[in-house]
C-alpha cells in the first residue's frame, strides 16, 4: 500500500491528530498562543488537507462526498483554510474564529463507538423510543406552554424577571418542573405581594412542581425507558416462546415413546 494511504487512511492515527489539534485550539482560545502552538495548528491543518486529498484519490470525489462523515470532515477542512491563510497574511480579514470549527472534528471520535458491544442495538432502541414517545413529549411541552402563559398573565407585572414575557414564563415553568429554582421563584414573588399571600403562592408553585416535575417528568421518563427496552423485551419473549415450544415437543415425544412401549 502507498505510504500516504497507510498514514491517512489509518483512522486511529488521524484521531490522534484530531485530538492534538483540539488541544492546540483549546490553548489558543484560552489566550496561550506561543509560536509553536501556531505551528502545531498549521501542521494539523495541512495533515487534514492531505487526508482529504488522499481519500478523494482513493474513493473518488463522488465516493468521498457521498459518505456523511467525509462530508462533515471536508466542510470543516475547507472552513479552516482561511484561518490558516490568516497566519501568513495577518493584514487580511480575521478568520481566526473559524479555528473553533475544527474542534468539531473531535466528533469523529464517535466513529470508534461502533466497536462497543451492542452499540448498534442501543442506538436503534433509542430511535425507536423517540418515535414512540414523541406524542408524550409534545403533550408535556404543550402543558408547560399553557402553564407558562397562565403564569405570564398572573405574575407578569409582579415578577417580570421570571414571567415578564411568554418565553420567560415558559422557561421559568420548565425550571420549576426540573426542580431548578422552584423555591426561589415563589419566594421572590412572595416578597413583592406581601406575607399574607406567600403561603398561597408557595402552595401553588409546589403543586406545579408536583404535577409537572414529579408526576409529569416521571411519566415521560417511564414511557421513554419502556419504549427503549421494548425491543429487548420482545427478544426475551421470543426466546421464551421458542424454549416453550421446544419443551412441548420434547414432552410430546416422551409421551409418544411411552405409548409405544
């Protein structure tokens, strides 16, 4: 095999280059930007460009761009070229922010996940669970929107930082349902309306937390998990049925043998 192909078609080796480039980008974005870091970044970018060229020569241009991961890599490489040019022509437009786009190449790390046991089965079950639970998610979202609109109408003038606009109100309701700030919000409202209303407001938001956060999210989670493992349950039930059929056949044979004797 061509030495270039041995290097640039080696996914593990290129993954190492991606990780080194990610560290260089991290250091640059952190303000640590000595000359050798720039050199590392330029070298990594050149390696990515060569990798793209080698793959296009190996698979053909159409074959290269037909693959989703290659499209992802190719687009990021093309976007990184202006940033590399800016090193040699600093008077040009500042494209340095495009450097961060190359950090997205770290997502290629997920290509090694297919070596994990049963990963394909897990992903298939996740997709199945999302499809089966979609209506539940939509219903829960609608309830949050309705509760947000109601709270915007009631508390919009009292607590504008939480319920001043419909979007703020919906977000605040979502925070309460996720047990985030559920006690801070009613306390801030109680401080405005007076002590005589504080307990009633706490009761109201406590009920909202119980209905949406404890009951609502529990139902959503249980349906999603049940849908996710349903495929495994079907396999177990199928295996048990086959086992039962085998046992029944063996019993029938034993009975027939006894009759013949």
